[in-house]
């Protein structure tokens, strides 16, 4: 008995020592976890401050650039319209270069400003009932003056059978404008086709397809990242910030949807934007009078 009691006491002592060691190890681990959380919190604060600083800088820079760019575009328009007198052929060509460069830079500035607003969470959604026919008609009118090439056609399929949608038509229009502009830039010959399809009672898919240069598979994910542009010979002709697709996806996500792309090199691309028929978190008006008015027409 004495021998067994001694062995048991020794075993208990060893267990107590192991428990003490484990407690010390757990305490050290807890302290390390606390320190790690504190470091992560500090890093999160610094990242948030850096993001806010970037957003403020982009917003300030964009606002400051808009005024001189507007002046340049107005002055070049006066010269091109001959309001200040005749121009020689060479002078007109040079002034047109200035206007094109100013327009391109204005588009970059607008993209930067919109991106800054999205990242700062200052973009508001203003949903209302709107009809696909009106949306397509407005887009057709916007692009008609800039279709300078007879080798490329811009076609809008009639959105028959699609009821009015309760969403932000300005954001939807901005997304489609970006997609159509890209398609026209990178389509040398053929067509750019815009369509809308009712997937079910809860979502609508817009598709912008082209017969352009296409996108290699390895770039399909990267093109939606900020400041990313696909390396291609035609890309050198059309400089940009690489923000159009990134901004479009962010806007689509704000509307409760997303953008997908299918593409084949030297064949063409199809960009599809799917949005819900009613923006999540924004209940349509209880009265359907406005919707019925859009559906029935005059």
C-alpha cells in the first residue's frame, strides 16, 4: 500500500506539473493572440486611413481637372465650328486632336471620380420604375453621333416582353455605356449587339456582344480589377485608366447583380450584366400605378 500510495502521489505531482506547464503555455498563446489582434487592428486602421486618403485625393484631383478640361473642350468646339473664323485643313486636324485628347482625359477623370465615390461609400442608389424600351432608346441616341466607322454596326434588339424594372436607371445606363464603348473600341469590323432578356420574374440580363479582337482566357478575371488593361496592339490606340470594367462591376454589385464575360480571341466577346428586377433593400412603392402606366403605355 505504501508503495502504491507513493507512486500515486508521484503521478499526481507530475500531472500537476503538466497542468501548470499547460496553463503557462496557454497564457503565452493567449498573449500572442491578443498581440496579433492588436497588430491586425492597427493594420486595419492604417489601411482604412490609406484608402480614405486615396479616395479624397482622387475626388479632389478629379474635381480640379474638370474645370480646365471643360474650358479646353469648349474652346476647341468654338474653333471646329468656325465661330472665330475659318481653319485650314491642317489646323482643323490639329484642333480635332486636342479635342479628342481632352475628351479622353475627361472620361478618365470621370471614371476616377466615380471610383472614389464607390470606394468611399458615397454612391447612393435611387431606384424607380423604368422601361427597357426607354433605356435602349436613350443609349441609341447617345452613341449615334460617335459611330464614325461604316464597318461597325451598333444594334439594339427590341426588349419585347420585359416588364418595367425597379432599379437605378442611371447606374444601369452607365454600366451599359461602359460596355458598349469598350465593345466599339475593340471591334474593327462587324457589329456590337445589345439585348435584354428576362431570366425569371426576379432578374434581367443585359448582354453586349461584339465581333472584336476578343480576350485571352488568362485575362478574363484580371480585366475587372482596377487599372488593369489587356496587352494588345489595338490597346495602344485607345489609352485609358483601365477603370471602366472595374467600375461597372462595382455598380452592378451595388444594384444587387454582377457582370460575367465570355470571350474568344479574334472572334469576339459577350459581357452579361444581370440585375434583380427590384433593388435589394429598396422596396417598390406599394401602389403599382406607376408600373402599370409604364406597362400599358399611353
